[in-house]
């Protein structure tokens, strides 16, 4: 049971890390999508704030070419219109949200199993403490 408990602890740690990565990635995609939407609403010559990370922003002047370079995975980037980029990012955010939900559900299941095994180990320990040795 102790080995099973250790396995559950390791799985909880791994799933917790995965949840953190998914949340961070989802936040990044949502922030990028908000920037794209701001670009879509801007006119040529307008200045808009674009997030650059770490709660920092920079002013940029909108040019006539509003196309965006979008990373699509495996270090590959493609040029897209703002509408295409926003649509791609929205779909990506939906996939990340689903993956996050499934990972959180799995984490909750493993935490519950860990709790059950921990309680059983504690009960066994208490029973052995109360039983006199012969």
C-alpha cells in the first residue's frame, strides 16, 4: 500500500505540473488572441498596446499590413490575416480548455485515490499500534 501511495503521489505531482503548463499556455493564447482582436479593431496609423509578457506592454503603430505570423507547432509559423489568426487561436484555446478539464478531472481522481489509500494506511498503522505483540 505504501508503494501504491507513492505512485499516486508521483502521479499527482505530474498532473499538477501538467495543469500548470496547460493553464499558462491557455493564458498565453488568450492574451495573444486579445491582441489580435485589438489589431482587427484598429485603423492604419492607430497606436495600440500589445502585451509582450511578464505583465508588460508596448505601444505599436498599426501599419497597412495587418497580417500576423502565427506559430502552428513544431517551430513552424505561417502568415495569417487577423481573422484567420483569431479563429486559429480560438480553436487552440478550446482544445487547451478541454485538455485542461480532462487533466483536472484526472488529477481529482488520483487525489481521491491517494486520500483513500492514505486513510487505509493510517488505519492499518493504528491497528498495528493497538494490537499487542506476542
